C-alpha cells in the first residue's frame, strides 16, 4: 500500500514536452506558436515570421 505522504504528480498540459500533430501531418497551432515564440527570442528570422504571422491574423 502506498502511504498518503508521498507527493501526487499531475501532468501539466501547458508544460508538456510532447508535440501534438494533426491527422493532416501538421503541427498543432499551439505547439507551432510555442516553438516560434522560443525561436523568436534568439533568431531574427523567426522573429520576423512571428511578426508577419501576427499581422496577417489581425487583418
């Protein structure tokens, strides 16, 4: 029997390291935005892609 004093672990979906793929083979929108967000912090080309993508969504 497991004592009640042991920590109970839960899965935090926002901090998951598994990427989600759609049935069409595309990366999920959430994972794509996360990856581009991280890349844009260190890569000017990715930063431009994120800026372009955001401006297209606004129009």
